[in-house]
């Protein structure tokens, strides 16, 4: 069972194309570990108070609710409770007593994850950035697409892959040095 502060919870930190899916597949074979492919739900919990347009309306009301009525600590407590229900629900009926949460873009919400689960372990999976680029290139070729690093880096348009291999890697490096991930 995952403890309230994150005991028995491990965050596998990485950027996409780092080998985290392979590592997760290997970890899934251990009877005491529950590991599954990307969950992503903590990212959505972090985004919950954002005032995105919703097809059913209510954007202004939700903005007022989250910004004016719900204190940040209450929202974080609710996010922690929700996450614990998910994590512990996944462990039910298994022999696992530890859960691995792997989502390759946790670099965008590291401080949020720390506030929710300060006792959780963090493992940073590092891969050579040029190997990540080569992997992006190979995947794009398999999908009949192109990938040119210099062109992508020089593009005036937002590119999530370039954000992953620049901002993502720098965020993890800084986090690792400052917080010992």
C-alpha cells in the first residue's frame, strides 16, 4: 500500500525515447513491483485549475472556483487523495507492495510531485541526448516522416520533442543537483 507521503512509491523520471518503456517492461516481471506504461494522470491533476475552454462551458466559473475559492493546499490534498486511490487501487489483488509511476514529462511538474509525495523515491533514467534524437529520427522514418535536428531546433514553432531534449534534460539535471533525485 502506498503511504500518504509517498512511501513505497517510485517516480521513474525521464524524457521520451530514453528507454523508460523497456525498463518498465523489465520491472513488471518482479512480483513485488507494480509497473505499467505511462499513467500521465498527475499531469492532468496539475492542470485541473487551468482555465482551458471546455466544450460544456463553465470556463469562467471554474476559473473563479479554483482561483478564488479553493486554496492551493486544499487542491493539493485532494490531488494527493485521488492519486493515492488510483495507486492503491492498482496494487489491490497483486503481490506488489511498491508502485512505479513512469510518465516521461514529469519534468514539467517536479515541484508538484514533490509536494504531493515528498517521501516517494525518484529514479532519473538518463540517456545520451544524441541517442534520443536518433530514436526520434528512427520513429519518424518508420511513420514516413522526417526529422532533422537542426531544422527542428531552428523552427519558430513550438516543438515538444525539442522541449524534451533541451528544457526537459536541463530541468532534470538541475533537479538532480539541487534535490538529489
